[in-house]
């Protein structure tokens, strides 16, 4: 069985269908387990076999849940910056919007963000206020960001820039007339 296990692992890494592979390998493990399982008189053999098969599956298959290597499994991080849209629905102006418009706006964002959280894609993010500071060689001064600057950002995990853009396309801001800039976050080596 060990030889089949090693050959099957290479088969898995080739990128062929994981589910089909799991079923084939699981079937081979099961046949060998059933063949070698001691059949005692008066014992409930199917139950023991199912326990043994479950044990084999748990021991043999954790690495086969995904055919990608560890390096490929690490999704990249992308920053989505939000621009434009209805000025009345910018974070600083929300308290001036009607209750109905504010609730509809917040519900749409909550649903979208909750979906990202549930799928393990959401890292962090915040809406941005117009108030800030400008820091330069001349010193620090108060600064008010106009409506053309980013109204917020989130950092997500995705496999590619295309996938991150597809996620951004579902943002409530797009339906609100705004746009999203998608940027790959650089890796910091420690």
C-alpha cells in the first residue's frame, strides 16, 4: 500500500481531478483494509470496516484535500481602494442620508463583506474619513481629502489579479456608480 500511496501522491500533484483521485485511492485503501481485516465470528463486521476505512481516510488523505503545493496554496493579498459613487453615501455623509438609503447601503456592504469573511478572503479594511493630516518635509498640517480620493479600502486574499478584480466587480460601490482599484500587496520579508 505504501508504494501505491507514493505513486498516488505524485499523481495528485500532477493537477488531475482531486475528487476522482481521492475516490480511486480511497477505494484501493479500502479494498486492502477489508482484505486484511480479521473476521471474527459474531462481531459486527461492516461497522468495524467502516471505522477502519474512516481511520485510513483520515490518516491517508489530509494532504489530498487540495492538489496544490504549500507555496501555491498561499493566496496573494490585494488592496481594493474604493472611489466615486454617490457622494451622499460616502462614510462621512451617511448620517445625512435617509434612513432607508443608509440601511440599504449598509446592508449591501455587510452582505458583500460577510461573504468575503465566510469564504476566507477578507483580511481587513476600513472606510476613510475626509479629515486627515499631511506630513511633508515642511511639517504636519491639517488636510481635508476631497471626494476624488479613496473613500475606503479592504485587503482581500485571491489567487490572481483577475480573481481579485472579479471580487471587486461584485462590490456595492460598482452598482452605486463608483470604481475600484485593485493592487497586489507586496510581501515583506522578515
